[in-house]
């Protein structure tokens, strides 16, 4: 890349970071400008999955940035190495989107017969944080990615919303694409499968449908629970499943419920799904969430101070997708006001929620409010409070925090343990009993606890 092109690229990326902070990824720095020709600015993208992702999701934003930066009416195209190298002979003749010339070395579209197959470069194994709740699913997914058809077949991953099912499915596909580029993969959502089926039935194109889903080495279907109540599609899926299974081809499925808990799913499908490995993903514990926040921030080239990562992870404890939303919000706010990312800013960005209402009709404090009150009252750091440190100056405030969380919120002992650095329920129970008992004897502690309570209930 020439120096001028490199400067132009940097200016475009800087513009994108301002205007579309949530979209930018650290690997955007690996994109080079190939040339500007006939009003078309071409970017070279070497990684096939990234290339496809940019082509499908980012053209408009890049074009807008290119226009802003240069003041010229430019169009933007992302191309792979194959097209870049054939540029002198082909020029832009194959310029239409979806042409076969966008692969690096091999034609990626040939590996992706399914037009729906858009894989997110974010959802790779290297960006998946392993924790107690997803260890099995992750291990099974990597085994399948390394040896499709030979490790576990089918692999059935299930769990609640936003816990990483789609991420693992994409990671499997990307790993296989990278390492066994001759394997044919079909990744689709269950709805994609059903729509395809309905259209092909209507148009009398069943041979095409069967070719598409049965002549693959790996079929990956996301959200298979959507098959519920779809009798005719279930029938077709059953035959697809059998054809692939008997041919030793890999099948990977994800679902929001275990096979036997998907309503109105035929028994024969339930037993097929149970015949391989069924791996459940549980909600991540606090430590896993902190690591996920860091990983997500890292993808955006964002360094979060320790207390901010802890704050976000403590504040958002159910759906990981919301963790990402919180980072985006924080990032945008920081750009908007040209401020550094600090705990104060994080509180401003995501701190306005109030707690769940309790029986008396008053809002009860959130665990975060309790944590805030404790760190302020005892003047200790959030990271210390949630750490494994056992020094009395930290351990005692932590026990008070657990005690207050138990007394004033509806969270279970396990959940409270999760908030306080992934401790188990017996630790929380012990903390509650200790503070209860000590208050009887220790006037100072009793005063402290009631002051914190007063402050908490006042705030709400
Ligand atoms: P699901 O398909 O289970 O509803 P997704 O796979 O779409 O959930 O995950 C939601 C978001 O959470 C995605 O951004 C994903 O990358 C992220 N995520 C979930 N689990 C993890 C994990 N263990 N490590 C890193 N990111 C994760
Ligand atoms: Mg999903």
C-alpha cells in the first residue's frame, strides 16, 4: 500500500470509529486499500470470513466514510486476494456482488452454497471465553470442528438466549473453513431451512432443496427449536438428518431447550437429537462475564479500566448480548463527549436502572446499588470487593454486601455468590449468618449496616 493510500485508509477508519464505533473491529487495521479506479475505492481483505462479512454488512458505512474523508463521490468494494491478483486482466468485469472471485486462494462462495451463510468474524473460538457454564459445549464444539463427523454426531447445544450458542456454531464453521477448505458446509437458521423448504415445495424444486441440504459434509442449523409444530418440515428434516447421518456427515444443532423439552417435536427427532452429544450452556458466572467484557472490548481495540469491566459484568448478569450493548453504549458516549472511559462514565451509560419491585411495592435496591454503597462506605475498590482476597478489610465489607443482597433483593444464594466473584452458595450463607450473629454483639457493625441500609433505601 502506498503512503497516500495508507493515510486515506487510516482517515477512513478514524471516521468510522467516530460514526460507527460499535461496528469497528481491531482487524479493520489489516484491511488495505488496493486502488481507486473509476470512482470505486477497492479494499483488499485477506481473510475470507472477514471479506464476506464486510461485503454484506459494512459497504454503506465505508462508502459514507470515504465520501466524508475525500469529499468525492466514491463507491466502495471489498475484494479478496484472488480478485486483487487478477485485477490487471479482469478489471472490474466480475464486479457484481456475490461473484465467485472473492475468495483467497480458493473460492469461498463455492464453500458457501447457502447464501444465508454469513459468519461473524467476532464469533471465532479465539474470542470465546471458557467458563464453568460453557466448558462442555466449548470442548465438544472444538472436537467437532477438528474432526467433523468423527467426534460427536450430532452435536446438540442448548441454553438460554444470548449465552453463546450461535457464537459456537459460527466458530465451528470458521474453524472448518480455515482448516479443511475442501469440506462443504451448510450453515443456516432453522427459519432459513423452513423458508427454503416452503419455497421449494411451492415451486416444485425439491431436488434442488435436497441437493442443497444433503450434499454437504457438515450441516449446521441454528435455533432448531423453531421446528416446533412444523409437522411437514419436521418430516423433511428427519429425512435430511438420516441421509447425512448415515453418510457419516457432521450435524450440529442449537436450541433454546433440550431435545425433549422442545414443544411438539416428534419423538423420533427427539431420540435422534439425543443420540449424539447434548451439551447445555449455563449462565456465565461473574468472572466469565468480566473476561467476556474484556474480550469484547479487545475486539474493538478498546482498553477498559479494571473497575469498568467489573462494573459492567456485575451490572449485567443474564444475557451476554446486553454486555456487548453496554460496551457499545459506553464507547459511543466516550466518543461523543470526548471523555476517557471511567467508572463514572460507565455508571452514566448503564447505571440508571432501578431494582425489581418487592412485595411492599417499594423498589428494592439492585445488587449494583449495594456494591456501590459498600465500596463508598468502606472506601474499597470494586475489583477488591469482587476478588478472592481474604484480608479482613475486604472480607468483612464483602460479607456485609452479601448480607444486604440477601436481605434486600430476591436473588438466590447462588446468584448472589455469582455477583461476588463467583463464590458458591455456602459462602453466601456463611456471610449472612456471620453478619447476623455479629450484629447482636458488635454495636459498631450494627451502626455501619444500618447506615448503609439507610443510604440504600433513601436512594431508591
Ligand atoms: P445465543 O445464540 O445463545 O442466543 P449468541 O451466540 O448470539 O447467543 O451470543 C450473544 C453474544 O454474547 C454474542 O456477542 C457472543 O459473542 C457473546 N458471547 C456469548 N458467550 C460468550 C463467551 N463465552 N465468550 C465470548 N462471547 C460470548
Ligand atoms: Mg443464537
